[in-house]
C-alpha cells in the first residue's frame, strides 16, 4: 500500500496469517488499571474482539500481545472506527455489578463528533426509535417499530462548514448517534431544500445522500424498508473492496496442482511465528493488487469522551480533530469556552 508506512502498522500475526488487515499506528492508552477493572482509551481502526480477518489486530489481542493482559470481560463495545473510553471487568463480580448498573440506566455516556453543516446553537434532543435495516451489515435506521432511543446534542464550535458536537446518549442502540445525526433537520415541506441534516462528516455508511433518500433526513425514505435495505447493500457490497489477482497467479496455481511433487520448500521448524516471510507464493492474499484504502475506513469523527455514574467517572482528552482551531475563524459557544 502506497504511503502505508506513514500511518499504518501490521502488528504481530498468528502463524500462516501474515494477512491481517492494517490498523492505525496508535497506542492503546491505559486510563485506569485496578485489580477489578481496566479502562483504556481505544484507538480507532481496531475492533474490540476477534472477527473476520481481525485476530491479533484487535483491542483484546493487542492487550494480550503488548501488555500481557488476559482474562478480561467486555463491559460495553465501541465500533471498529470509533475511539475513546472502553471498559473491561477483571472478574465475574465486577462484570455483574457494572452490567447491572448499565442495564438500569445509571451510566452517563458522553461522546464528541464532527458533523457536516452549522449545527444549531441550542441543545437538541432526538427521541426517534431505531431499528435494524440490514442485519448482515448492522445498518440501522429510524423506524416506528424500532427500539426507544434518546440522544442530547450540544454544539461546541463551528467553522461555518462543519461543527464539533457533544452527544449524550441515555440509551445504547447500535449506531445511535450516527443515525440520530442523519435524521436531524426539518423535512422539506415547503419545496425548498434545507440540506441533509448533520451527519458525521466522514461517515461513509450514513453520510451518503446518493444512497439515502434526502440523506436520511427526517426518515423520509420514500420507499419500503426492504427496498432501502437492498439499495444500501448494493452501494456497500463487498465487491466494491475486491482486490485484483495478479495475472500469473492463477496459472502458477494450475502448474503447481499438476505437478507430482511441489517445488516448494517448507519453512524450517525452528522459525518462529514472527519470523515468517511477508510473502508466500501460494497465498492468495499475497498475490493481489490491493486498493488504496482511505483514512475514513479506519476512523470516523466519533469519540467516546466520558463514562460515569454517581460512584465513578472515566474520561479522555479531546481527539485532535475535535480540538478548537483558531478562534478568529470559528464560532465558539459560550457554554463550551469554559469547558
């Protein structure tokens, strides 16, 4: 991948799997470490646990490989592309206690995001129900048969084109903040376009006006949920990410298959898993031309800033993309200027 050395890393992989997906070259920062609880600042780009081709390139995998930390119980999850506070219990009693308070709605959960448009200055509360649209992709949408969801939004600052917004969620639906931001805005009842709400600026799933009718604004889809699901799947199907196989690879495999004895030497048994070569002549993944992967595939502008109850509180600094720029070119809300 061109320029990969600048911001990607390929971390240690299991034997026979030097093909793990790239992740950003960012450290996992330990926020709190006690005998019963581990709290980290999760980097974007890595899933919490193993899935698909992600094995060691996960939060749990990196905690094990880099810090020797095992036996953790996941208390909540963040999407692969989301960063911020992530909590783990170290024992059964802590796991049960924290999940009990989460279920009872005692957690205050605050996020920060960067959205398109000039977000209104006043606080906005969205109470629209959220339900699944495409099960296989985990895509959600506003729908009357969905589950109750409530999000409070408050602008921090805007540069006249984009805005950084705090979001406090009282529920924890999948993609809740992303869906509620997509929904925001008055419906175009007067025949005049009022834009497409305030979706997260680099969200390739929900910030796609060419896929979502009216950008998803006001949940006015103009078609059945089944039709919308097919449309979303077609736009994001896996074939868009297919890699081109090198021209001589198929012929090479055919020649090898027709040989009585393969002219390939096995790795020496003393070679460790980490010393295996990066290239394998019979590995499909090693013999493809990979597409340049955009940064938006690794990180969206959504960060878990603070989780707390009456008994505890854990937070992280603002991510770089959310920091206040030159005040001369931005509008800073008075309530946020003292935060």
